């Protein structure tokens, strides 16, 4: 089914995601998810969401389970939008979530390590390309533009890639003894789990 013209109301989005409406409203009001099609403009108005918005909700809800603050989650969804635009400039058929749902879809992951945000994109048997290293405090403040993010989302040379040892949520000790959290989630898995039909 083509998802390009499909839209969801708040009620339909909540049903599709299996979440109460108030959680989705909270994410909209905090700016974590910005409705692509129509935002509420006062009493009695309604929001309309795209398939990409449903993916953003699903990613945000997964990160909320890890008790991350809304400002940080908003930086992740904002960065995903910028990344989609950057990849779309090079590969015109790339769209979120559609491009992550089929057989042989690329493996897109979000990694948060040492206060920095990375995106990893792997296709086939090749090693994934890691993008970013974006300082989350700077982007969570809301002062960065999509253009700033696109410039920051450049592939990293192999030696600068984030360490991959340790499991999700494991604390990593630095040389000065501080503990930093490391989070990695698969955007591809989340996209494939979305119930977008019907």
C-alpha cells in the first residue's frame, strides 16, 4: 500500500500505535513531533499526521521508555528529519518510514553516546556508515536549523566511529571516572513494526 497520501487523525494514530491519545498530545505540545499535515489551531481543531509522523511517535515513545527528556527526544526526531532530507538529496526515492519497511531495507539506527547523537546507516553486507557526532545539548536547545543539522550529518571516518561494545543502557566509564550512558535503537525495526495499513 502506498503511504504517500495516507493521513491519520489523533484517534487513528493512537489506535495504530496502541497508545493513549494524551501521550501523543504531550509529544506534539513539547515539539517532539510536528504534524506534517495539520496542527491543532485552537479548541475544536484537529491534528493530521503522516506516516513519517507515526514513525516519529513510535521512536519518541521508545525513547520515553528509557526516561529520556522530551527536549533530547525532540532533538532525535528533528535530526531524523534532517537526515531524511540529506539522504533524499542523494537518493530521491528515500522516504521515512517507507524506505525502511520492505525486504532488504537499509538498517538505520540512532546511537546516543557521551552526549552526542549519531546515525548509522547500513545496506547489504557493507559496514554501516556512521553520521553525526552532534552535541545534543546544542541541538536540544532548539537553536539549530535543518541546514545546520544537514552540515553536521556528514559521514565520519572509521576511527571516529562510536565504540560499539557494551549493551544498551550500559554505563561507559571515561578516563576521568565519569559514567556516560549509551543508547542504540533500530529505526528500521520500529518502522517495520508500525501498523500503517487499514
